[in-house]
């Protein structure tokens, strides 16, 4: 029996040693407290951290208090016999704060009476700092998000439903945040464009000069930037819109001013163009008046021929006037499929007599099977007229003191396809552009013409228009040896509607 008792006691000692080792090695603060909250036992980690005096109370050791905490987990466990957990904090000697997660568990005797409570505390200071930093970061970026001057939207990547937006949406669109959350972003587009823009939103990272509608139904024009992003639990689109309506209005005013200046410069040529059909009508009417005054008979065939001439020339004059009226009007920002050769012919139609008066020949070298591309025909016509006006002025400047030989004064118009691009070249035999200013010619208000002869807006406006339609324009020149302007437009892929910019 003694031997069995000895073996049992030895086993208990081993078990007690193991529990004591675990008690000391657990990487947590462990205390055992009585009902007075005295520290009965505690592990080395607690001792090393707080250095408690013998018989100290937990609230003295933990928080240097004179009474227990208002919300004491140990007291709660003594009251209901259940385990509890919660967050605790204490201020260190150096003023820093340590945060803990505390767990309590009752310790009972043979009669199931609670005689003590074990409290286990895990240091979560680092995690708490990360949480606080994350919260600060979220507040910072949410503040940036909310105070961005441009509207920003968070969209569901599949449905384009608006999940969140900033305060600028109200300023630009007129809707409150509550009114548009869970609405589809495509509802901002006109009804006949919703489907197409729904597809473009998923295919492109940017959309320029897009028409959208405000709450009051008024139209605005915006540039849209789209980027994939992450939102809690899902992938989203981060969409930013920039209201460019006012900028476009200013651009349109500049373009309109450029048109008026061009028409003013072409007044002589336009008058000559209109004078031709008027001369025919005048000649025929004078013929009729003379015949009638002399009581002379007019044959039916002659009458028919004369009336046909009058009718044809009235139509010709109407076409010229309508063309001028269409060119002079303020055009909307629209893009349609255009054939570049047709627009070049239109530009020259109201300019040809103007050039003939000055003895300038126009040579054509165009490819007749060029594909169409998207542009505004009226604005593109203005680009070509601006280049023709500049070519005319350069030729006039070169030959103003020298008598030209036949063929010296000429403008060459060429169109062709190069890989996936359409190219237009307008070249002249004028004075050319000095190398030191070649890179400045597209800057606003830059001009080499004498005061009163140029606004410096023609090439700048042309540059902006070409860029708007996805194209590029550049100039090559040698002084006193003419200049050549090359415009390049990418050809759209017929199958997916995307622009191919290779080449």
C-alpha cells in the first residue's frame, strides 16, 4: 500500500509540475484572485511586467487604482459563476497604453463553491495600434474620397449598380447620395445610348466627351475614367467623371470665332462664287427683257433652255448659301461616320474661287476607297479650311515680290491608307516654317502673320479638333521650300467598334 501511495504521489507531483510549467510558459498574463481581488497566484510573465507587491490587489497591479474597475470581469464571474471576456487597457509608467483581451474562469472547491477566479490576459496592443492606424487611414481616404471636386462612384462590376459615391455627385448631377445608391450608372445616359455605354463601360478605361443627364434633365458633357478596384467582399469599378461642359462651351466659342474669321477672309472668293450664277441669271433675264421690249418671238426650245439655265444657277447659288450657312452655324458636339474625301471637297467648294483669283492651283491625289471613321463633319471641314487658308497665305507671302512661273503656286491634297490609319496631307509651295518655331505653331495665339492678319487660333483649334477624334496632326517644313501638314486618323475595327492605333 505504501508503495502504491508513493507511486500515486509521484504521479501527482509529475502532473503538478507539468501544470506548473504550463502555467509559467503560457504566453499570457495569468492571475488567480480571491473575492477581495487579491492576487493569490500569478505567472512569471505577469510578475515581470507589473512587479506586484505581496498581497497586492489586481486593480493596484494592473492600473494603479485604489478600487476595482467599474466593469470587472472577475467580479462578474464571482457573481454568476460564468466565464467572461472583454478588452482592458492600462497606462504604463512611460505614458503609453497597453491593451489586453481578458478571459475569466471560476475555480471551485469540492462543494462546487467558487473560491477564486483565474484571469488570463492577452496583449493586443500591436493589433489595437494596427486597428487605430487602419481607422485613421480609412477616415483619411474617405475624407479625400468625399471631398474630391470631381464626382466619384463605386460600381458593381457586373451590374454597374452604384454602391457608393462622394458628395460632389450632388453638386454636379443634382441627386442626393440616397437617391442614386443602388441605381444603375447607365441611368445617367440618354435612353437611346444606355445600352451602348453599358458595353463601353466594361470595355474601355476612359470615355471622352460623353453626354449625360442631370436630375433636372439638363445635359452635361463629361470625361469618364474607369479603374478596377476592390470593395469589401467584391470586385468593383471606381469611376470618376469630370464635368467639361463649360470648357466645351468656351472651345465652341473659339471654334465659332475661327469660323467667322475664316468666312471674313474668304469674302472675296465667296462673292466671286456667287457672282457666277447671278451673272447667268442676269444675262438670261436681260435677253428676255430685250426680246419682249422688241416684240420679238422666243422659240419654245430657246425658252426651255434659258429657264433650265436659270433654274440650275438658282440651285447652284442656293447650294453655296446653304453650305456657308451650315459652316457658319454653331455645331453640336456629335460624331458620325464620315468619308474624308467628301469633307475635303466640301472645304474646297467654298474656297476654290478664292484660290483661283490668286492664281493658286489645287492638285488632287486621293484614294477613293478609304474607309469611314467617326468625326464631326462640320468641325473637320473647319480644320481643312484652316490649313487651306494657311497654305494660301504662305504661298502669297513667298511670291509677293517675285513673279511666279506657271505651276509655282500650288496646293497638293493627298489622302491614302497606311496600315490601320487614314492619312491626309495638305502641302503647299509657300514660304515654309522656320525650324525654330515649328514646334510652337499649334500653341494658342501663336502666329507669324502681321498684326491684324491672323488670330493665332487656327492651328490651335485644328489641333484640338483632330485630337478630339482620336487623331494626330504634325507639320514638316523647310524654310522657303513649302510646308506639309499630315493628319492621321485611326481606322475603327468594324467588328468590335474599337479604335486600332497601330501604324
